[in-house]
C-alpha cells in the first residue's frame, strides 16, 4: 500500500438523494488500496434518509470519507474546494449519479503514468448503444467550435477536453492551471473544456481511455438538470452565458461571425420550442450577451 500513490476521489453533488447514496457506496468499494472520498455537497437540505446516510458514513469511514458542505451552488467552485481539501497526490472527479468499475482509479493511474500526459478521462455510458466510430472523442478548432463524440465508439488515444464526470489529474496541475473557472454559472457548461485548454497550453496531453468508463445514470433531477426542471428560462440564460463566455475568453474575435452563425443555427433548430414563448428567446439572447461581455473582461484581465 505504501508504494501506491494516494488518491482523492472528489464528488461534487447538488440536490441528489438516493442516487447519491448509491454512488457513494460504489466509490467506497473501489479496489484501489490507497484513497479517500470527498463529497462536496451544495444541497441546501437533504431528505432525512440521505442526511443520516452521510452522517453515519462520515463517522464510520472517518479518515477515508469526508462530507463537506458549501453554501454557494457552483460546480467549478465545488471542484476547487475539493482540490483544496484533498490530501491525495492525484485527483479523480466523478459525477454523483454513476456506477464506476471497481478498478477505475487503477485505470486512470495507468494513463496518467504515460509520458507527456497531464490529465486523463474515460468513457461515459449513458445507455446501451453503439454509434458510428470516430477517431477522437473531442476536438476543438481554433475558431472555438467544439466537436464531441463521447457517445460514439472512440479508440484509446488523446482528446482536447476532459469529461467532467470522469476525469483525473495530478493535484499540482489543478493549481498550476489556475483552478477551475468559477465564472461558469448554473450547469457550468464548458467549464471542464476551459480547464482542459489550459492543461494543453501548459504543454501536456490529455489521455482518453474508453475502458476507464463509468455508467452515467443521467438522473432526471438534481445536478446540472436542476435548473432546467425548475426554471427553463433561467437555464437557457445560464447555458448560453457559458457558451458565449467560453468563446470570448478563449478564442480570437475574428471568429465571432462564425460563433454567431452557430448560435443562430441553434435558435432556428429550436424554433418550435420557442413558439409562443418569447421569454425563453429573450433569456437565451440575454445570456449570450452577458456571457460574451464577461468573457471579454476575463480575457483582458488574463492578458494584462
């Protein structure tokens, strides 16, 4: 055991109940001999059974299981708190509604030990299906356009982006990269891709291994879906804010017309859902504008 690097498995969670407890049980049963599990809980108030489960495990698994609550729901913030509290040399981030293989840490460690690799990610089974093969799971063009094929058959290799619910890296790299950007709001769409760009800019590659796969249950409530269920207008604002923020922060403004064409195509595609619901259109456009301005400010602050 002493020769095995110590790992911290970090589990951000928000408004999840029974599925959270089941995920924790799976993660506490991993075969790797030397790790801790940190639950970073953004839920204001749990159901009684969940609260009891967390308290009992925090007492029974003292030293191996830690339950830390935070008042502000924000996924990148939860990731950063987890990194700050972690005592492991390596971090593994997981979603709170997954079934992992028992050797998940071993698989990630093997990939991180390869030359030039700064972070690793794995497969993510949403349902039993096979899509046409693709050479890489995610590619990011200089224009900021992102092509991801996470649900397709992809061979082992490298990728331009991590998958947030199944990703690992040495703890020091999180801090060298400047942590996760907490300006991503709501569902925090593209926050792990933003972090991945910085890892790549540091000269590392990101490994992708389809064997290091988790079953993502895609629980219909809680997590990043919570806002979509409770307030679709707010969800669209946050989603488009994050898309525009990601573009404006990371990519040259000469590609702005291309970005706007992609967004216009999205609005055309979704026009049936918007019919008779002008508030949704306004919210999405407002999110785009505010996210774009926030991204420009962030880009300026980073270059100054």
